[in-house]
């Protein structure tokens, strides 16, 4: 449904922070930007105090659909994305069945087509994620995948991974590696060190991640192709990637907000909602990941959104690893902006621009003639993360109970309002009096 939308006095962020102006949206596109734009509209929003960012892209999420829809499905996962200002996602292939056939790829794309979120399936590297036989990358690409990965586990055989890199590169498909040596992990569930010793459980040694990160980079260098390293969490991996980039090896990587803002201290309470894979690490690792993010070693901020049913997370020792984060990733990452460590345009690069570049997807920007794909954010709005109010089926929210500053309050794709924080807009209306909110059809209420 096409809407004519007029946003008054909004700050726009692209490569720079632009002066406040009005934005007019017609027929799904940005029709005009300027001061005091004339005309009525189906919807008029007062953007005073709000900032417009291009729609964010999360290149590492688990939607659990097909086959695990008790945890999440495409509808609830995309609703969570929109509430977080995310307008596009790459969904990982460890579903049931795994994303290793054209039929499964088409199922996901078809189910997602009316959600307002661009859902790009990531195909399996190996059939059934078994690490043995390579999938038919060409057929999967024709069906609609954006990359290949066996995420959730590594490709244990180096030769299989080397062949995958070469075959995927010939098709222009990025390869995403889950860097973990399972023999080193040996069924560990938290970081090896203070966390494992305090809780009396097996630990996950950082050598596991560092070793496979180094292996993938060696394979990429030897074949002259690119590799993308998923969810970087250790100081070792950051330094290995930094040195690889310095030597012009084609490597990109990502991390999650919890790896540069939290440490293993959070899991000492014995709450399985703080268990994920890779695990929360030490303060030294956190600082190294943050440094890598700030100096450009780390390209992207993602969530590794991994929903699980609440009952599965009840027992600390047997619970599956994973946390949800699409509705909180921007707010958490804004901590860096508020602290003066990163600029808003820099954050847009990490959360909107670079992920799309790595996957070869079209650039999204706020400019006249471009599709209206954006989120309005109140950078100063404080809110408490209450899992029961989130849109995901899951409740394993890494920032639960925390107060975050900055929140997406309205998200648009194709010029249509897909999400609005109704409580926020109602409070603005009561507080500011004659303020134009969603549903207005003229310049006065």
C-alpha cells in the first residue's frame, strides 16, 4: 500500500550528518528533501529530535524457519528486525531441513516477500551441514542465496573448505566461516578461564577460534580468494585478521555488540541467556574487539540473533547456546556514539553499508529518487529492555533488564511504514501537544 509521507525537521545521516530538513515520500521513493516542504500527506510525522538512518542490514541471523518455528519463524523474526531498524537480513542455513536445496531457498524467499524485510538466505557449504559433500552452489545461487556457510559449526576438513572457497569465488558468492575447532572446544559451554572454573564446567578455549581463523586466512591467501569471518570474539582473531589485511589478503569480518561491550563476568550468575557461541570472553578480549572495530579491522556489527524457546533456556548446563539481539543491536551499539568513540556515520557504515557491500547487495541511502528504506531513531530516548515486550518468540535477550539509550521508533521500506513504536508516539503526542504523529492527514490535528 503506497503512502504519501511527510517527515518534518528530521536529521539525516549518510556519509555525514546532514542539517535538519523535511523529507517527502511518494510512490515508495524519496521525492524531495528540503526546508519547509509544502503539501499535505497521508501521514505527517514531526521529526524534531529524531534522526533518519538508512535501513540497517544484519548479515548474521537465525530465523529458525523452516523446521524450528517453536523458537522463531520468518514473520516474528522480521518483526523483530523492523523494531530494531533493520530492513534486510541474511539468514543462516542451520534450519530443519538445512538450506541446501533450491526448494528450501524458495520457501524462505516466498514466505518473507510481504514482511517488509529483505530476507536473503545463506546456503550451506556442505549438504546437511555434515562437512562432507559440497552443495550445488550454482543451483542455490539461482534460487536466491546471497552467500554460503555451514554456520553453527565449522567445516572441519581444510581441503573441503579450500574447494568451497574456489567454487564459491567463481560464482561471486561470499563464504562465511564459523571459526571453531570442535576438538579444542570439547563440549565446553562458557569461556575457558574464570568463567569455566567458577561455574565448574568445561570451557571453550579461545585457541579454537584463533586456529580456524588463521586456517581460513591461509586458505584464502593460497587460493587468492576472499573469506568472511563470523562473530569475532578473541584478541587473537582480531590480530590475525589485522595482519592479514595489512598483507592485502581478502578477508572481512564481523562482531556482535556483546563482544565489545560485555565480558564473561555476565555469565557467572549461571543464567543460560548469557550463553552463546562463541562465548563472552575476558576484558582483554573485549578491549581488543572494540579496538578492532574502531580501527577498521572489523567491518560489520551483526547480532547472530539466535532464538530459543524459553523452556530450552531454563537449565544452565543443558541449554543450547544463543542470544537474541535484533531489537537491541542499534541501541547497544549507540553506546559507542554516546561515548564519543564512534561517529553516527561510522556506525551506519558498520550496520548498513559494509554488510551489503560484502554480500554484493544494492546500497541503501537517503537521497532524492532512492527507495524510502530508513528508520527514524530517537538518539536520546532511554528504555528498559523487557523481553516479554519484544517481537521475537524467544526471550533470551542479551540486554534484558538493562536501560539503553537510543531507539528506533519508526521503520519504513518501499515507502511504507512497517513498524512504529506506538507507545513512544503516544507519549510524544501527550507531551508535546500539537505534534503530528502517524495517521495525520493534514498540517493540523
